[in-house]
């Protein structure tokens, strides 16, 4: 934000949401960045909706497109996509969607210039729109505890780099066969680059940064870890249920039936599969409300077809990303993110429908169109081979 300046503050917020949402959930990113949007509004008294939508746009793109967040991670597992490829192609597609998400934020700010904002009261009872002297001092003290950019980015970039390195090692060792003996350092890199170990190291790094900056005491750290483990338990259950559902579909032979629906004389019609996958994920998101659950279920259904890059005519990662795009369409009352944005953002239900729901449609549909074009112009069928 300091680099881009006040005039391009929405771009900075969108970029921050884009980067931070790679390893963590959308909700967490929103909690981290919403205080910045409020502070900006207190200073300039305009463009609050623009800043709010910029945060949402950046966070929702990588939350659904780029591992190691649970949704795209499960898609890669259910469809048999190399994790490194899913990450790299997801980042590439996400960067292309980024301008559309930002443009959608400006569009919403244009037709909602003066929404009614009701900031929730904080724990001290102070008015968030007009902070008291005590609250201002607390904010200043909190800012002094913040780590430098390098330390702040380390827990975010570490798992991405480790997983990417492990994927690169797999790509190098593929021609030698599965029984090839790798040097010790490559074997070690491949091991720490596994998604479980990489995320565990990232969590440990985040805790180290908290201790180093004296942000939380030992007792507060313990409580935070307990809360995180409770939230993670639900995610593990949903992921396990999605994997079990996909295995049941494969064992039942449903994949062949689904595949026959898209069969043509030249083979499987790849574009038709993309359209079907997008529609399935969109309907699931509309009915279930959760992007992660929609991605898990849709990828289990499509994964039962046993598709490969060769049968589709383009990289299998595009199929996974089109499911991710479908999971963004749309957000309404059964979506926890909808209520988070409404309550923490200070918007009424009607204004949230006019803003957040529309933004989800813009980002999801633009992602679908971009992936459809890339699958034909840049198929990447031999990527990583």
C-alpha cells in the first residue's frame, strides 16, 4: 500500500488479497484487510465500496484457483493434476482474471457511490467510524508490533516455493522412471515439498514470527492454535467426504456414463466438458453456498470420468480451474462469505447482494471465458513432460 500510494490504494488492497489468499482461507484474508479499508474511508470519506470489493476480488481469485488452499488442492487430487502445474497455471490464469476483478470493483463503486454503512461496534464500545484516543493509541501500538515485509511474506511464500520445487524435482526425475535413485538433496527437497510438510512448516514459521514480534503471549498463542485446529477439523472432514464421494463414483462406473455424454467421433469433446464442469460447479455453489464444497463435489463427479490431457486436447489443469471458476458463481444468503462481508463490511443484505453477488458473477464468468480461450490457444498438453 505504501509503494502504490493513496490514489492506487484499491489496487494495493486487491493485490494484497490476491497474495495472502494463496495459503489461507478467504475469511482470514478479509479479517486481515478490512481494517485497512475502514482506515482509508475514515481518512478520505469516499470509495469505501471500491476498497471493500477490491479485497473481495483479490482474495476470491487465489482462494479458488491456487493451491495450497483446500479447494484447489482437492481438485488437483480428484482430477490427478500435478500440484506444481495446478499452482503455476492457476497463478497465470489468476493474474489474467485480476484486471476483471478490479474493473468489477470500480463498476460496483460507480453504481453504488453512497451506500449506507453500519460499522459493527468493537469490543471497547468505541465508534469504529470515529475512534477514541484510547483506540487510536492501541492501533498505533499494534502497528509497532507488525513485522517487516520480508517476515510477513515468509509464511505465505514458503509453502508455495516448497511445493513448486517438489513439482520441479518430479518433472526432472520423470524420464528416469519411478525407481530412479535421486541425490540426497533432491530427495530432501521432494520430501519437504510435500503439501502436508510444506503447510506444517509454514504454520511453524507463522508462529515463530508471532513470537519474534511479541504479538501474542504463550497463553494467547495456545488459544489461537486450539481455535485453528477446531476450524481445520471441519475442513478435513469435508475434504475426506469429497474424496470418498469421488471414489464411490469411480467404483460405481458412473465415469463411463458421464464420459459417453461428451463423446464424439474424434474423441471426448474438451470444450463441452469445460462447459459442463463450469455449470455443475455453479449449480453446486448456488445450492450449497460453499465454494470449497462445490469444488470438492464437482471435481469428484468430473474426476470419475478418468480424463487426461491427451483425451481433452489441453492441460488437465484448465478443467480444474474451470471448476474453480464455477464455484465463484454466485454468492448469496447461504454463503458464509456473504454474511462475513455484510457484517464486517457494514453493509445491509440488499447492498451486499448488489455488490458482493455481482462481483462473484463477474469474476467467475470472466475466469470461465479466459480459461476457455486459453484451452484452445495455449493448450499446454506437454507442459511438464
